[in-house]
C-alpha cells in the first residue's frame, strides 16, 4: 500500500489547507495520485499557536472539513474505507458558542472575524466544532451509508517537538499538569497516538464510527467522569 502525504512543504502534495486554493490543489493532486480511490484518510493538519487565531480556524476546522469532504468520493471507491480526524481534549475547555455555530454553518469569513476578535478561545473552539461536525456527519449517507467509517482521536498533552521544551521544564510541566489534570504522571508520546491512529485507519470491523477516542492519561475521566 502507498501513503500519500500532504503538508506545506516536503510532502507528496504541497498545499496550504488554510486557504481555499490550497485545499482545491490538495484534492486535485490526490485525485491524480489515487485515481482508483483511497482506503483511508487522516485529517491531521493543525495549528495550536494562540497568536494565530485566523489560521487556527481556517486549518483546524475548515481545512480538516475540506480534506474529509473533498476526499470522500475517493474513499467511497476504496476498500473498507476509514477516515480519522484529530480532535483534542482542548474541546473540554470553555468555548466561544457563536464561533462554533459560525463554523458549523460553514461561514468561514465570519468565523475568522470572530476568532480574530476573540482569540483566547479560538483553539478549543476549533476542536469542539470539528468534533461536533464529526458526530453529525459520520451517520450520513455519504459516510456510513457509503461504508466509510469516520472517527477521531483526541490527544491530551503529548510530547512533541513543539511541547518538548516546556514539558522538560519542571515549572512548566507542573503548570501544564494543573491545567490538564490526569490520572497518570507521564505525558503521552507521539508514538502512542500513532498506534491508535493506525488502528482506526486499518481495523477490520464494521461497527466503530462516530467515536472520539481520547488518549490523554485519564484527563477526560478526571474532568468529565460523570459524562457517559
């Protein structure tokens, strides 16, 4: 099997998923590279920098949405097709309800304006909105009805090149633990998230869809234990 990567630079498909032109280019190139269909799609692009509210909305929500909807016809021609997006435990944080509704309504220009005016909640709101979209979309004819099983992974605090320096600093690590209460002390590794993604993109069963599986050291159970 072949893996086709899409990124800003250095990938099979070079595209900026924060722009309409970049999304269209990505979809067009995917059609050229996989004319007979795709067996799996991972919508994994994301921006976390709170100083970039515009990009947070255009990439985390509208970029992920365009990736999945744009590649859906190729998935429909695939073998046991699976699709996965990256959610986040940040969705548990307070969100901007108006921004959520603008995202779900597909009004990208208004959503960007709202995020720029209220940047402090842009990231958790983008992840909350895409999770809401997932729960509605997964059961629709073009997804479940076409045999495409759509799920998500919701990472908590994960050791990556972006977070590594902070997590190695005792002060910052303790601050992060207080902001993200968890049941195990160790922070997650990227390889652990990859293991879960690999399962969701390749499992043989037919009943798993619409699920957001949190890989968060127990953060979900700690802060939302009564929600079942």
